[in-house]
């Protein structure tokens, strides 16, 4: 290996005085420590003192230049001197390597350093280190016959040792977003918490391959088709085919909601106006309050079996928009509700298909179809009561005692209000409201409902007012009836615009005005309330008509004087 002597450069270093001293110091430091990073094996890397004259001229900057010269020297000499280094390393013993003026460093990962560097005037000596292989430490044996394991550890070990399930498939061809729990088709109704408040089972679209279908399913079916306002017709339609993740139900009962009747009557919310696009995508089969029996299961459906009685939440989320990603699926941007959108045809037919991504719940075997079709409106009622934030002892007023208002009375009763008031203009509905738990019923057509509530609250007014009538007069009534800092919940679908004095909301009373939409995470509790008999189903479902009598059923709902809940039986 080529060697450069320090002696030849001493004169040049001395000429530059103090700067030369810093240059020598820099070379010494890098020779001592830099070699440990640049060496390899059991070889000896001899770092030569190069360019001391130039380094001394730079002073402190010589530190940087020394490192650059050191790196360049190692790169040029390493390959050429490998054999020589190996031969010298194998020689053994302790000797002054290379004579006077040389720097020599032992290197090599895996070897233990021994010996020390001896420095003399004009000479650096090195005692050759002994090469000692490093042996891995043997693992420490456990004390005792068997290690102590926790129950949780043992459960995980048992799961890992269990036979593997069949492979999973993704019918949709894409994974759900990371961290977002998707609703599973056909998952049993269970109360669990979601990304914001409650959550639902497992990611949808990932299920085992397989499809089942009951025998005797016809090729065609009868169904009502919405073509436009007041243009609903009975058609012979093909029975839907199920694809991956889909479910086919034979419809046992379907209710007519107030929104169905208002769509039939031509409300701007569904057919658009100068400020909004039509929501209803005609032609489409209407009906979103339904219960049915499973007759076919597409590939990938879990939690359901043929013959199960099932309900499905009225909205079929897209699971891709901002709201769905946050678990706020009831505000889905697509807003595909059964019976209004072509992605989700409704249940006013003999069969209905539940699309992939729908939220489906199995009903108890003992629950009747009439009660099953009430799960949807009762879920909406529960959500409105949740939005109201009722506290123990509050005075609560529910305006409107249709199927939804009666459900709100029943749900509010479970919150422990001090006074629960039901307001409606039909005596028959007020009678059912008392059965649902109302303490006081008021008919604003016969008495001053606002004055009565103020008299019973020492002039303050009610703490919570829930508007469920769909009448603009009920909105103004509520703003006068609710106390300062009270809560006003608006649920209804208005048939016509509503104008009120908004000064009451802000400057006069500083009210907390809240909206309520659909029934997120409320189906399990609605099913449980119906199972326990906490809603008088027999008194609420006043009419059950065959499918071909849909026009008569719409008339009954729009009139509202002889019916509460009207259902069709295909």
C-alpha cells in the first residue's frame, strides 16, 4: 500500500504557524475516529497524513478539508490495498507498522478491540489487537415448568390455532377506507358505537362466496310505479335479480308515509322548483317503510338466511362521500332513499331488492309484519327525541300526533319528562297519544294551546318543542310556546313554504333550533321498543289494504281524518 510520510511536510506546516497546528490536530482526530467508520473486516487501514501544507493555510477550515482528503484516500486505496492489509493483519504480534510518521488503525466489525495506541515523537505505534469472535448469548430458560399466560393471550393463541375460514372476496372490487367501519349486509341488529357515536359490524363488501335462493320465485310481479305527481300506476314488473351483496325480499307489509303522500300530491321538495332540482327520480317504485321475508341472497351476504324477516334503513348510503366516511351516513350526499331514487326502488311491490351497502336488520320471529313496517317511522321518532336533548323533569310538547308524532311521545316518555304534552286537532289521535304516554293533550282548534302551556309552567313556556305536524301554523305556535333558551326541533316535511318572525329565535329568546333527518343508529332500539310493546301497534295501524288499492290508501293519508297509519299488503 502506498505511503506518504509526515516528515516531508513538516517544514511547510511550520511556515504557517498556528494554522498548521490546527491542521495537524484535524488530521489526528479524523485518523483516530474516522477510521472506525470507514474500515471493515479484520483489516488494518493506514490513514496517511495528506496535504498538511494546504490544511495549515486554511486554519479552522482545515477540519473540513482533512475529512475530504481522508475520504478520498480511503476510496482510492481500499480496493488496491485489500490483499496487503489482509496479509499484514494475519502476521500477528506487536510491531511498529510502517516505520516513522505513519498512522495505522485496526478495524473490523465482529472483532473486539484490544491494545492501545502508543505515541512517541515523530512515530505512532500500535499494538496488534487480538481477534475474538462474538458469540450470541443463549436465551435465558423459563423458571418453572410452564410460563404463566394471561387469559387474553391464551384466547389470541387459540384463535390463531383455529382452522382458517374460506377466502374472502370483494364484490365491489375496492377496499373500504382505512379506519372506517362499513355496515354489513344482513348483519344482526346490534347496538354498537360508530365512528362518531355508534358503529356497525364489519366492512361491507368483504364476505364469503355463495348464493342461495328459495324455490317458487316467479319471473314477474305486480308493483306500483310513480311516473309523476298524481300519476301512480300498477304495472307488471320483472322480479329483481340479486347480485353480490344484495338481498331479495318478499314484501309482507309496506306503510305509506306522509312524505309518500306529499310526493304523490306534488310537493316541491320532490318535484323541484325555481331554487332546487327534483329529488324524486321517476319512474320509480315508491315505498320505504316495509318488512319482508328473505327469499334470495347474493354472494357475500352474511348474517341473514332464507326465511328471515328483515327491515332495511330507508337510506342506502354511498359509503364514499365525506359524511359516510365520518359515519354520518344518514346525511349521505347521494341521499338514495328507497322509493324515490332509481338506485333503490321501493317496496310497493310484491318483491324488493336491497342493494349492496344497505343497512339491514333481522326482526324477532314473533314480530308481526305490521309492527315490522313501523320500525322505520319509530326510528325517525327516536332520532328526533335524541336531537331534542330532553332532561329529566323537562316540559316537552310534541305538535302533531300522526304515526311519527305518536312515536315521539312514546320515546319521550322514556326520557322522564316532568310534563309531556301532545298537540293535535283530531280527537282520535289525541286518545292514542294518551296511550303512548302523554300527560296532557291539547286541541289548538278548540283551546289556546300556548296559553295553557304557559299557565302550567309559571309563564316560562316549555323546555322542548318538537314540530311533527307539517303545518306552518305549528311552527309559529312553537316559537311562542317555547321558553327562553329552549330547544325547538323541526322534523316535518312542509307542503308549502313557512314564514315566521326570526327575531324570536335570536334577539328575543336565543333558541336552540335543531333539525332532525331520518333514523341513524336507531333501528335496534325501535325494534326493541316494538318487541316490548311500548308502542300500541294495533291502535296506530288503522288500515291495511291490498296493493291494487294504493290510490285509496293515498287518499286516506292525505285526508288524515279517518286514519293514522295506512299499510299495503302485496
